[in-house]
C-alpha cells in the first residue's frame, strides 16, 4: 500500500474504486483468472457501498484484494497493487471514513488519567511517534527510570499502536501487543489511560448559516488568533456540541475544575482552550455557536497555566447574606453582559490582571461583540 493514502473519505473511496474498476477492465480479465477474481471483488465492493450504504461487518471481511495484490501484482504493476490494497484496507474500515471530500485531518492522542489529564499529542499523517515515561517523543508522567511504552501511527483512517519492550497494552479493554483505534477509541499503557480522537471528525447536526454578527466576530477573533495569544472559555453545560468540537481539535485545553472531584463534572465544566492559528476550532465555535452563549474569548500572553489559575479564582464568589461562596458563571456571556454594567474599577482590574482583553457576545437581538479592556 502507498505511504500516503488517497482514501481519506467516502467520496475518495468511490473515486478510487471507479478508477480500479476501469483499470481492471482495460487489462481484460478474460486473459487472466486473477483479474476475474479482482473484477468480481470490485463489483461486490461497489454493490455494498452503492448510494451511501455502509456495508455490514461480515461483508467487509469478505474481500481478499489486499493479499491478492501483494502476492501477485506488486512486482508487475506496483501502482495498481497499491490501489487495490488501499481499497481492501479502507473497505474493511469503511464506517471510519467520513462523508464528503477527502481532508487531511490530524490525529490526537489525549492523556485521560492522572495529573496530566487533557494533554494532547498531535499526530501528523504517516509520522510514527513514541509515548512513554522517558526516552519518548511524548513523555507522560515522567520517570528517570522509565522508558517508551508504545508507538502510535495515524494513517488517516486508523491509529495503529504497537507496544514497546515488555509494556503490554490494553486496547478497548483487551490485552494486546498491537491494535488499532478509530475516533474516540481508548487504551491503557502502564496505568495511564489515553483517548484517540480525529480532528474535526464529527460534522454539525444540521446546515450552518452564521449570522452577520457571527461573521463579524469571526473576522475579529481570527485576527487576534494569528498572534497565538487567543483563548476561549467554553461552557460545556451550554452545549454537548461545543465540548465535542474542543475534544476533536488539536488545541490544548483543560477544565477549570481541579482534581478527581472536578472530573465528575466533565460534561458540564467550563474549559480553557488555547486556540491555535493552524486549527479549525475557532471557525467552528463561532459559526456554530455565536448567539447560543457557548462561552467567551480572552487575549493573553501570560501562558496557559497562568491564565487557567487566574480564571479559576472567579469560579466562586462571596455574596452578602450567603454563608458559603456561590458559583459564579462569569464565562456565560449573558451573565458577563449583566456584570459589566455594574462592575467596579477594582473588579475590572482584577478580571484583567492576567489578560489583555475579554471578548464576548452581547445579548440578543444584535449579538455584537462586547469588549472589556
């Protein structure tokens, strides 16, 4: 199979399948029984995927194009062999192919347990990376006496993991030396659990028609994002989709809640996200969420950890007449719009202590951007 895959979506699969069928017919299957087998299998694949159908798992195991091509065609016609091998490989993993045209999405390996929870390793297509407690490309829970635990390779369809040394893995709960993960797959290596995600994998639930206010806000935020200093605080309690977008991105993020008690509120927590200029996340957040109070944006050169510590101090506030501190949803733009109207100079100074500017959507009907600086 070729080092760089063409089949990264169902549209690309259909295109390569059509090319392979034309090439097979041009070679005249009547002259060679092998080509007759290939033609029959290509016809079977076309039938199983016609009109957007997702083939059943038993049907996806039915083909042998890959072994046939590897044994008989690689020396004679390596390009044709690669084409058939790639079709066989992706047919077996057809449900993992996204709809639409092919897009070179990155993979993301995310630490999901321990003190380094939420850390991400971004995986470029076809580039193997090692992960472990020492001597690895991505060191997790560092230990001077540690070692690489596994290697991971993202090929655009699946993430392939291979154990290093004596460190056996648990992939989807099963013990293994080698295995694969699709989007939202999981594994454990030496007491650390990881999730695998695919960048921008899940499409929106319906057509997106951003408002004029959203387009204006995106233009302003993209300009600020180019500096590398733009952050978002996203309220997972407002939208499952917002958290899904953050998870399926290359952008570093972490909950503003701390510890194991904080993990119990993962589904509704506020998350600090450092928006990357090379990511699609900002566009998705604004075009899909502007006007639905998904969160706010801040610009800061203080660094991720300092910005997170700064905003954690506002999660609870003292309220006159209340015996205990109250939760303060400052990251809800509807709350912030009201608070801005009564904010004292001292409160404003405290809010901006680690940030340069806070940007948020104003309340309906206009939804124009509010600015605190």
